[in-house]
C-alpha cells in the first residue's frame, strides 16, 4: 500500500488532487454533482418560469417605463432632428424649418391618431400641451386643405383619389388595384411609379404612407380621398421641381404641367405662421423647449418628477413649493411604517412571550385568536375599523357614554394618520407575533433559570439573557411588518383620509386614474430601491443572519 | 456523620410535598438533611421526583407543603436569585450571546462587583476548570465537554456554598463523562462546597457521592453511602435499581435471629439475611449480587444451574443460567488465569454465602 500513499502525498503537494482514475478530483466531483444540480433545477423550474413570466418580466417592463421616452422621437422624428440645432435659451421660437418638420410629423401622427398620446405624454412635463396637440391635430388638415383648394380650383380632378393613385402609382400596381376593386378584394401593396420618388420626394413619401395606411384599413387608394398633407407636399414639390410632370403617368402629365406652371402664383403661407394661427402657444419657446428637453429616447424626467424636481433650461430645479408632494409622501410612508412596526413590537412582544410560555392547549387557543385576523378578508377588517373608529362609531360612542369625551368634541380617529396606524397595526400584528413566537419557542427556559440562579433579578434575567436571544425574532418581524407596511395600499386608502395615505396610493392613482405609468413606474422603482437600501442598512446593523423565522 | 447535629443540617427538606395538579403528589413527604461540604446525589428513574426536589431547592418550584431550609433559614419565600445557590443545568444553559468570559462575569456583574475584581475571579474560575484560554470564545465554539466545564465554572465563580447539578454529564460521551466525574469530585473536595447532584446514572452516583438518595415515585427509598447502597440495599427497588441483581422469589419458612429460611419458587431452599421481610409464611425476594455467586462449589446455599447464554466482556464473562426455575440468573465469572470454561447447555452448580443473600420485600 505504500506507493499509492506516497503518490497521494505528492499530488497534494505539487498539484491538484487526482481521483483514482487520474482526473482532477474537482472535475470528478463536479461531474458527480451535475445530475444532482440538474434535478434541483428541474424541481424549481415550474415555479421559476411562473415567477419569471408573471412577475419578474412585468415588473421589469414596468420599471423600464420609468425611463422609456421613445414616444416623442417615434411620433415626431423630423421635428426632433430639426430641433437639435435650435438654441433653447435664445428666447425665440424656432425657425421655419422646425415648423415644416413638425407639419410633416403631425400630418402623419394625426392620421395615425398618435398625436393625442404624445400630447398626453408631454402634458406631464408642461400642463396645457395635451389640449394644444389636440387642437393642432384638428388644425393641421386645414393647412393641406388650403393647398388642395387652390389645386382644385385649377381642375376638379385633383380632389379625386383615383387621379392621384393613377398618377403616382406604378402601372402594374394600378391595373392590379383596379382589378381588385372590381373583384371586391383588397388591393396589393402600393408601388410607386419609377422616377416619382426623385421628382416629387415629399409627395412620394407622404402618399406612400397614405396608401399603406389606406390598404391597412382594407380600403383602396383608388377610392379614398388622399390626406390633405399630400397637397401640401405636391405644392412644395412642384415649386422646387417644375418638370415633375415627366415622372407621373402620361394621363396625368397635363394636369401636373398646368399645376407646375400655376403654383408659383399660389397663395402661400409659411408653416410657422400657419401653426401660430392654429394656436399662438406655438410662438412661445416654452412648448418647444419642453419638446426638445424630452426628445431623447430615455429620460430621467419621471424620476425627477418623483423627487419633486423638474428639468428646466437652467438645469434641474425643485418644483413649486405647493407642488412638492412625493418627497413628503415618501417621508410620511417611511415614518408611519416605522411607527406601525414599533407599535407592532410593543403589542406583539408580550403576546408572543405569553404564547411561547403557555401550556400547549392554551397556547393553541391564543394562537387561533392571533391568527383570526388572517382568516377574514382584509377589506372586511378594514371596513370594520371604519365602523369602530368613525366619529359616530363604536369607540367614540363608548367614550362619550363613559364620559371621557364630550358629545360635541368626538375624537377624530379615522381618515387621518391615526386611523391608518391603528388599522394597519392590527392587520400586520400577526406578522410580528409569528416570527417572534417561533424564535421565543426555541429559547429554553433554562437560560432564564440559569440567570436567576446566578443572582439576576427577574428584570435583569429578562433584559440581559432572554431579550438578546429574542432579537432575531424582533428583526424578522420588523422586516416583515415594515416592508409590508411601506407598500400597503388598501388600508390607507380606506381609513387614511388625505393625511394618512401612503406613496403606494399615489402610485395606484397614476396607474389607474392619471394613466401616467412612467411616473408610477418611477415612484415604484424608488420605493423598491428604498426598501432594498433599508434592507441593506438593516443587514449592516443587525445582520440578516440574525433574522430567524423559525 | 451524625444527622442529629444541627451543624450538619446545612440543607434540610422538612416534610416537603409537591403536587403540580392537585391530584398527584410528585414528591411525597420528603425528609432529607444534607451536611455542609457533603456531596449528595439524588438518583432515580425519570419521573421519580428527583429533579422536582432540586428545582424546589433552587427556587424554581414552590413546595406545596413543608419547609426547605438552607443554613438554618427557611428559603420557601426567597426568590431564586437571592438564594445564592450555584446551578449547573442539564444542557449547560450557557448564554449563547455572551462570550465565555461574559458568561462567567454575569453573576459577579449582577452582584455589583467591580471590573478588576470580576476579571480576577473569572480568570481563577476558568483556570480551575483548565479553560484559561477560552474566555473570548462563544459557547457555540466549544465542544460539549468544554461547555460543561464553563457551566461548572460559572456556577462556582460567585463562591456559592451550595451547588446544584441537574444531570450535568448527560450529554457527554462515556469516556468524557467518566473523566468529568473525577474532575467534579476533585473540585468538590478542593473547594469544600456542598453539592446536590441529580442523575439517573447509577455508576455516576456511586463514583461521586458521599451519600446517594435513591428516589422512586416521590419517595426516598434509601439514603446511604454508595457502598452501603450497593452491598446492603434495604428494599427490592434499590437492589434492583443499583447494579445488577439476581432476584429469587420465595416464601419464608422459618426464622432464626437475623437468618430466615426461604423456599424459593422452583424447588430450592436458601438461607438469607432478613433485611426487610415479613414473618414466616410471607413472600420475600432474595437478592444476590452476580459477583457473589460461586460456581461448582458446595456452599451453604447451592443448587443446580443450567447455562443458557455466555457473554464475553473482557475482564469477566457474563453467564445467564436457569436457577430454580428463574431463567434470568446472572453469574459473573472472572476472566482469571485458568478459570473454568462454561459451555451453553452445560449443567453446573451455583452457591452463595448466607450473608450475601438478602431477603427483601417482595
């Protein structure tokens, strides 16, 4: 047996330990453990997938919304590009080219009906933009109509969808679309006539968009009236390229030649003037500043708003005093959650102590009483507190009857912070008692006895020996209660009034009422970070290893 | 040691009774005097009331009736922390959140002792149990034996005159337990403290104690020094509980002074020492220690025996045989040079001296 032994000693001294067949021991071990690991993975896989799909991914998506801002660059891309060169600090509204870009963007957005959503988004940053975009959406078609009418004055044909389709579409497409119309089926995808894109670039682009959308709605461009913006584009293209008629279909060439000759004499109003005509707010640099400031695909705007800050041309500034609500709400949420945690400790500790020291039969009965709140609906319990706490409620009636409180000065116990603290302490108390109980149950009575036999009074024995050992239970209960409290929603909503609501109520408001999901997501993300930060601090101070749930 | 002398009545149980539920007495009329410096062990099966007695002495249980006196003063109404009794618990009860040093300093701290004095005493106590280097450790970092030493040091550090030990060695392995028995005994001898020790392990009781109180069913069956207890049990329970015992049931047929003649069930007759038996015609139990039985010799009380089973134990061979119809009769055959080898199924003769055979209550 001597040689193998010496081999092994050599191996441990010079290199990795080898298993019997010469492979490194570590690799053999990994191989041996692989199946075990796979088995464990397979066992958790269903839950993992479930949580991932229904929980982690939606939360991730929600959190992504707190910085996502692609709606601006997606809806008005040309404007965003044009605004890049505009100096927001100039104090003047941008030049004509920005308004032109804005016109084309809006023309498409109005037809796609996305301009109201953009207005809604920008309204979070500057009040009034929502209605401005709505109003502008209605006014944009007037601009196109202005040119359409002038073209129609030359020849009524210009107003016909079929005429423009025939003029701009490829011959093969026109005949296919005509056949389709005759057979009452949807026409094939629109194809531009060769050369049109070069001769009439604006028209080609906007008409292609029109055709695509019309086809998407199962209508034929041959029958539908073109967008008004197509005429604006035609006017612009004919001004810059009088020979465009050569590119269109032979049948339409005459009309195009006539139009090209006539357009220089058309009445023309600049885009800027037209927009200011729609609403004079477009002359105000502030609206443009807002668009410019929030034109990037990702924004910190929601987070700034969640911290009562805003993006101004002069940098980040605090919002007006009377609009600062979120920091105060966060502060209140933390303070009240701590208060609730504290009252839960004060009320729960003696109960847990009693529970862990009673005979099993009595302890079970008491445990049922502790768990009773768990078995009734949260809504029912909270509503019960409304009945108990209101000014004409049971508690006030009792106090008046006893004579502690005058009938005309009944206590305000609900719809304020007190109501929230009372109701939430009651609801969260079991979450404090159960971990405390399970920790206390594991503290043998011999410790206190030992302390007493060593000369400690009842209090010293409790404080120096029993209490330190129950701290893990307090820690576990506190974390549980605090984290539950900080995100609580229903109870503050029902009994908190205005002064007793939590940050989660505000998040719910933005999710379901104001529909500002970005802000809701930012607030939620901040709440999440806050909880994680507190958890971290707790870990540093108490040590998460000291937390025991049983 | 004379129990009448009041100087020897350091701890006194005076007609103490204890009931938990008002229906059953766990301790029935207990009278026990313990002299200063004595090592008394309460020995008995579980549920015999020995731990209850210890807890009453420590103050964690209140006697339902009777008086417990310590140093001449009744301590019935003194709370445990004022009794000044050191105690070693079954699972040591070392405070897990304190270091060894803090554990030992705890009783001194609550007595308001200043820091330097405390440190000196802790150091001395730790050295006494040979744990001088462990003051900074946590109890969880110590082995069972080390924890046991610390628990002992903690019970001694505040100079208690009376130290109670509640099965302190129960959680240790056999070898360590035996080692600790000697150590506790030496500490007791060196410090001159009074120890009341509770155990269900009879060998522990026999090795360590000055006197052993054998408990059964709330009553002290016998209170005697270890050798008396083993060699001169006064009743069937003690004979059976302490050490190995051969019992032969029979009826008394005659009496001559201290000697009775007994007709053993199964046919044989034997003379025996009348210790705790009735008169002629009454049932009795004969108790003979296995090592007092001789093989193959014609003693005064002899009979045929059939070897049923042999167990080799190194220093001796344990031989189970059938004697007078009792098939659990044990004989210890020393593994001496040239001893005779028994064979299972072999018929042999057993005999014993009359004074080694005690007639006890049936």
